[in-house]
């Protein structure tokens, strides 16, 4: 995968937009030509940091899309977009010549560190598809190579995988040229081939896909010698009559090795599959902490979210490499200091999840809910994303008859969305406590709160066995906030009519250690209309049994009845 616009996209991300993406992509293809000159019109709606100091959002005006932009290094143009090239700006032109052509050309200085950071982000993002990712170390290559042999079936074949890779890299704010082949270096050469124009002026798209070795050889034979520029001077090869790789391979190997060294033949053999390729695979760091500079000063949530998308995709690939999901991360908004007398360095936006996840769509939705509540006291100039806690998150095995509505992940996503929208303290779950008193046998705690004491597997297994055999007493679904006193007639409680006891007494006597002594006998009772109630009689002190002579006289020994819950 080759990034022809790396120098420009590192400074001015080309965020995808539904309306402008198709037009900008078509314009870029019509103006593209050879030799690493990317000409796709940028769709970035964020204002250029050179064009002016106005605050910009991601949904900027369409007028910025037509701005000519050129990237300079050592006072010479290294990259120009479509509008700039329409004005006559070309690769290698001096700054004075560009200014003489037009004063409207936005001039950006090349940032090698920003390019390296973008390449690292791309590599992290592509770990979602395969762990075998490597960055081409060749200068000016701007290429990432992937071994997807084991991933083709998982992602639905090479065509579906190419579409998925292109879409994910597009969300990073850059455009990729993808080549596929039976060898890594051969596929990289195919990916770097630009669009060309034929004699009639029509655009010719080069073939960049080869699944079979025979087609791979045919495509490589037709490649121009310019793809060997990092190994040999293409003009020297052209001087001896070699204009394609096939002509170079027909030269005597011994003489070619003496004149140009063994590196050229070794690379050709690797690209054609005649020699094995060795790579230093990209390794995900043990911790994730990345930052990025925004292309302008952002004061709206949409602009911050578009920039944070790049960090979320990189984090998703990093989590996939570790077979984990994030449970808590923090997005830090780095503000412009000393604006209007307000000194604000940064604003942390924490994101907590009930279940570990590495789905960038789900994480982006939660982050949107959080950012909608952020009040921007100063413009945002940079973003940083840090993973604080994570947990194992293995891929789910596919079922023969999947039921999307019944997946546990759907419930976890719903809970995460509710927490982001309503707040952590407003989405609670019951947590059992070791107390026989029903009103104190549970407490409400946040969804993402870890249990204070882990339950041993043996205890959990015994609990499940008891529940399966029905040894535990039945409990109502609805427990009243406070027990409701019931009227008693002839020693029978009344709740909109006399109640009939369906079970024997379940005696609970607890709370002597905290001053809340409860001495109760619980029953399941039924009304005449079939409604089942959970009632109890309170035993004052140590009363005599029912039917004893001592219990028939005096209110002190009379049982008091209460309604504590209703069954569904």
C-alpha cells in the first residue's frame, strides 16, 4: 500500500466527506501523473494553518477545496495538489517560481516527523487485518507492506479485503494506492505506479492486482525502470536501452552485478519470487499513547471527532495486536493558551466502557456523546489519546444461525451508550451483599465498577447448582421501597381483600450486629384475583406460637403484617 500524498496529508489531512469526497477523488484521478506527484484534490475542510488564523471546523466552506496547495523542502516543491498543478506548479519548482505563477498558492513546509507519525498510525491501524505489517525503509517510499495470506478467508477474499483496507486508511485522512501480488516488493512496485495519460489524453489506470504468479510476472515485466530509482539511476539504464524490468532481467547477471552491485539483482529476485524475502515486522508498543496536531484551530465537537478518528483507528489496530479491548481511555484536548485571558492547557475527556471493545465505530459513537457535553473555552490545536486500562477481548466464534439481537456485545454497546449520554452515576446495576435482610441484600453501583471481592469458581458453581435445583427460596421481581403495613382481621392480613398463604414461613433473623435487628417470617400469599404478594409478619421480641393462650390477648404480642414485594 503506497501513500502518494503523504507529505500533504501529514500536514493537511484529507478527511472523507460524503459530499465532497467523490468530486475530489475524481478531480485527483484526472490530474494525476507519474513520479510520486500526488494530485488528488484535497477534501480537507479544515482551514490551512498558513492560509489564515480563522477558527475552522471540519465542515468548512467548499471554497477551501479549490485552494492550490504546495509542499516545499529546501525551497523546492515536493508535492502539489490538483488546483496548484492547474496553475503550472510542478515537482522541483523553486519557491520564487511558484510565487510568480500565483500568490494564491498555499505554501506548506514539509514535516518529516509528521510523515513518520502518520506512517506509524497507518501501520498500527492495519494491524486490524494482519499482524504481519512492515514499513518500507526505502527513502521516499511511503509504503506499507502486509502479508494477508492468512486473512483472505476471514475478510471475504482479496477484493473485499482491499476495499476494507482502503476504507480504513481513507478514514485516517489520506488516500492509498493498493497493489496486490505474490511477493511483497513486487506488490509495492505495482502500488506505486501512478495514473497516466495515453496519446489521446485519456487516463489509463495501471494494473495493480496479481493473484497468480504468472500474472505477477507479466505485470512486473511491463513496469518502467523508474521503480528501481532507489537502487540504480534510471537514466543510466535508459542509456543502455533498458526501459522495462523485463529488459533489465535479460542483461547478463554477472556483468550487471559487477557494474551495479548485488543489491539490484537481489531485489529483482525477491520481487519475482526467485528468492525469499526477509522483513523486520512492525511491533505494536506495550502501551498506547499517541498525539496529533490538528490542521487548524477547532472549536466544535465535529472537528475534534474527525481528528480523533485517526487516533481511534490506530488504537483499534493496537488492541487487535494485543487481542484486547479497551475499558477506559482518555482523550486529551490540547488548547491554545492565553486566549481571552483564559489559561487552559488541556481538557481530558474520559471514556469508560462496561465491556472491553476495540470497535472504532462503537468507540466513535461513545466519544461523540462525550464531546457533545464539552464546553470549548479555547480552540483545540492538538489531540492525545491514552489507554489506561484494557482487558482480554478474543474474537467471537461465528454461529450457524447467528442472532444479532441476542449477542452479548449488543447489550454492552447499549450500556456504554447510556453511560456516555446519561453519565456514569446514572446507569447502575445491582450488586448482591452478604445480608439476609432483603432491603440490605443489594446495593446499586455503576456498570463498569469492578466487584470488591472475586467469587471463587467453586462458590460460583455451587450457587448455580443450587439455583438449578430450586433450593433457593423464590423472590419477587418488585420490592417495595419501604414495607407497607397491612390490616389484620382474625389473624389474617388483608391487602385489598384477605390473603391466602401459599408457602410455609421463611424465617429471617439478622442485623443484631449493626443495630438493625429484623425478626421476620416471610410468606408468599395470594389475593382473590390471583395477584401473588410477598408478605411477612414481624415477631416482637419472642412471642408465643400461634394458638397459645398467651398470644390471644394484648396488643404487645400481636403479630404485625407488612407487604414487602409483588410477584410478576
